C-alpha cells in the first residue's frame, strides 16, 4: 500500500516550488491545469490532464517512487464547472466519488510509493483552514484530510517559505509522532520525502555520528544543509542538537583560552 500525503496552502505559498530540488527524472508529475512550474527544472515524466481515467493509467504504469498531483483540487473544480448546468445533487456525489477513488488508488501501489496531493485551502465552518473542495455538499460526503496520515501546510514567515508539520489549532495539519522534530521545517519536498521514507523504513536515514540519532530538519535547515554544514565545520555528520552542543563547547573553550591569555598578560605586567 502506497502513502498519500496532502500538501495544502494558499496560492503562491510554495506548494509547487517545494519540488525544486528534485532531479528531472526523480518524480512523476500530474500537472492538472498544465501550468508552467515556478522553477527551471522540467520533469521528463509528466502528464498534463484533469481526466481521471488518464491520470489513473499514468499512475499505475509508474516505476518511480514519487508522484505529485498539482493542484489536485482542480480535479474537483474543473469537473464541477463542466457540469455546472446540471440540476440536483448527483454531480456532487460523482465529484466526491471520483476524487475519493483517486486517493484510494494509492492503496494498490507498492508500499514505498509516496503520492503527494497539492491542494489549496479554505476556511471551514469551525474557523480552521482546511483543504479546499467545491462546497459544503461535497464536504458532507468526503473529509479530505481524514484520508491522509500526513497533512502539511505551506506558510510564509518573515519572508521564509516553510511547511507546518503539526496543527497550531488554526488548521488541519498533522504528521505521525516523532516523524519531525519541529513544528515548522523548510519548504523542501525532497527533504520531506527523505524523512518519510526513513520513518517508514524504506531507506536508511542520515545518522548523527555523535549521538547516533537520525538527522531531522529544523525550522531553518534541511537535512542536507545540516549534514553539509556539520561536515564542513566539524568534519563529521551531526544532528542539529549535537551541532549546537559542539558549537557551545568550542565557544566556551575559546573564551577560556582568551581569559587564560588575558590573566597571564596581567600577571606579567605586574
């Protein structure tokens, strides 16, 4: 059984941009509205379609382990607009069923395949931000977030693009216990994918040579940035907690050395 992951956020908050660090052959992309990507990489394995049958066939024939559907709410919206002249509630039932079946398709994929659904957000009746659908009638039929174990939200804080990994009470974000160390992490889907695969045992995660724990992203740093920085500065791969401890230890040693030199100089002058 594959893993569906929901990435939700406002337009322009970094959903599509989060794919920027993948290589051109690393993901299979379903580009629902055939929109240009906001970075230079052109993924070779792409389908531009909002047709469920074509998308299902595309997903089933993939050998890549990463599939992205961007933006998935337009599957519902486009179908709704095409059927806007229809009377009655049957169209809502069909729209909900089609989207529900697409998410359920992940159950028939290999266990190490992760399917990312990018979706816009809206404010629900309880005042919290939720995945956008096409109205209350559809929400009564399908609870989008309820079909996902991992729901991340894009956000921008002081000009920095991030993912929220857990809810702060104003949204429907969630992730498994211990998957992420921080409530907010850098907006980098490749780093997120690495964490998910390590958490579920699909790949071996980066381990800290100091404490032996897995290296996880922080609010400011991705896994790769932490690994590269610690290796360059301290000559070994370290988690962020150990980096901070080592930085503090060396700073204290430097201060002690300065105080020692200062004390010796004072004695000589007397």
